[in-house]
């Protein structure tokens, strides 16, 4: 039985060291990452059983991605292997105030980009799966991946597998109008929505003065059961405050705000989603989910790379109270 199955593309991340520009560097650091795989890794690190559904090239780069996922406890049995395909890449250039961190994608015509409805055996996967987690990135990759995402949602609904969706807007992949046209109809399949003020405004055209009022509007407008809204306020590129709220039709949940020094912010939202879903799935407790989600995301900022390498014990230690200094 899988606690959580995710569906999406993972890529090879290449980034210049020491805050260099791509055009000036002679070396690149390599990591693996992708929003949906990041979430699968996160819940596995916290103790849930997860699987990742994707499509990879049957070559050393594809195997590198799958091996890293497997190393971190994610079942990659459902991955589809393509002869002669290519892995997606993205280049990450770290900034420092006032220069922002930036991303360049090289994922066009990747193996996942060409995934088609009917390739994934969802009926078999959903025989033993509690939750399917998706993001707004997967349907943005290509028309066929959007169709495959809709198929996954329909199969999940038919199988009584619950669905969580992180809106996760990517401006370099599609326009707000394109995102709305694709994602708004998918909301009818969603049980748990994870979002931000900015993503909700951009994709669904909904604005609200507070996170709480936004969650109320979403619960009233769509047949979802629970909404989590995270927020980040940044002092600089390398320092921020992070927290979130969650809401059902019966109750609003709040947690503490973390003041964070940032080593690498990529994967923050995925770590929040992983921690939140861990509490909801593992403990059936939205408050535990919110506490774990925000703490897990805060700790993610202390690791380079897309994945969150912290343990459940470290999350619980942070929830018990921060301990500055060297732990001996």
C-alpha cells in the first residue's frame, strides 16, 4: 500500500558555484530535482511509503535520476522507460540582493514531455494507494502531459484515491490564461489544495486580503475539503520568513512563523507540501500537517539541492524549540 503517489517530471539541475553567472563559470554542480519527486522524497524521509510515476530515457542520465529517487526511499517501479529519449535539464543561477536567483529550462521534447494518456497503468497503481499528489507544473509541460494529468485525476476519482494538488505556477512554462484553462476544470477532482496568494491570483483569478479569506473563497467556490496557503516574506535573497495556514469548512489552523537564513530555497514549497501531507495522511490531523509542513520547509532552506535531507527527528526537535549552536 502506497501512502502517496506523485506524478511528474524530474530533471538534472546544473548550477554554477560561488554565485557565478552561467556565462562566466567553468564548472557546474549537479543535483536531481522536480516538484513531484521532491514531495515523494520528502514524505519518504518522514516515514511514509511513496512512489513516483514518470517517464525517463533509458540511458545513464535517466538511470541517474531513478537511482537517486530509489536511494532516498521512493519506489520507482511505475516509471516508464523510453528508448532514445532525453532527460530534462534546468540551469539554476544563484543570485544575491539585488540580483535574483534565476532558472533556465532545457526540457522541451524530454521523455516526460512526450508522455501520452494510456501509458501509465493507473488502475493497478490505485489498487493500493491512499493519495495522489499532483502539481500545476505537470500539465504545463506539454499538451500530452496535460491530458495524462487529467487521466490520472479521473482514474483516481474512480478508484476512491484522494487527490492533493499544489497549484505551483511556472511563468516560463505557460501563461496565466493557459494555466486557468487547464487547471480550473481539474479543481473538481481535488480533495486538498495547496497554494499561495500569488499562484491563486495568477491561475484562478481569485484575490483576497488575507490567507484566511482566500481559503474561505476557495472552499466556497470549489468542492475541495481542505486548503493550505503558505506565504514567504523576504528581507533579502538569502533571508526570509515563512509560515502557512490551513482551513477546512469546520476549522482554521495556524502555526508559527520561522525566520530563515537560506542556503538554497529551491524545493521549499515541495517540502511544505510533503510535511503537510505527512501529517494529514499519517496522523489524520491538519494541525500536525501544518506544523510539520512549515517546519520541514524551514529546514529545507538549510540544504543545497532540491531534496530535503532532514529527518523526522530533526523536524520534531525544531517543533520542540530551536536549539542554536553546535549539537554535541
